């Protein structure tokens, strides 16, 4: 079994920026020459998340609105009282969605649904450069 690790750097605009990273991941998987296995997609950072969605304008609006209902910006967060950085809601939202995703690789390709893309969701209140680690395992 092979294990290959690659990194992707992504620059986000700030909170609620949703970035489709499917093509970049797909190209790296193809270059890896792994035919059957899995890729773990992990964002290093506590105020961003990785998930899948249909990357279209309606969901790009709906998803952040849903997160706002679950963890409103104007709530009081102990994190903000401790660090005074105003992004307590960002940490909570990122924790809800999670930092990673595992996608099977079959015949050298990601096994995603027709309308399913892999996205980075920025939750922090300022632009960030995000490091996404891909770890591919298989044969």
C-alpha cells in the first residue's frame, strides 16, 4: 500500500467564503497513480472546515445562513472574552462542520456524486491562507 501526502494552499476572502477545491484534489489524486484507496482532505486551522455540497449560488447563500442560525455572531462566546478576537462564533461553526473528509478513490478517480463538490468553508472574520493536507492511501 502507498501513502502519499500533498498540500494545497488556498487564500480565502473571509467569513462565509466557500471555495470549490474539487478539481485541485482530483488532479492530485490522478497524479498519485493510486487506483483504489481513499484520500483524506484535512484543513489545518480551527476556524475553517471541509465538507461536500452542490457548489451552486443557492447553497452558497443557504449554508452560511444555516450556520448563522446555529451559532449567531452576536451571541456571547467565552472564547471572545478570553482572546478578545471576535471570532468565537467562527470556532463553533468550524467545529460543527469539521476539518476533514474522506473520499474513496476507485479506478483512479474520486467517487463523488454528480452534483457533489468538495469545498473549503472559511469561518474566520478575516482573509486567511489555508493549508489543506491531502493524504492518499491505496494501491
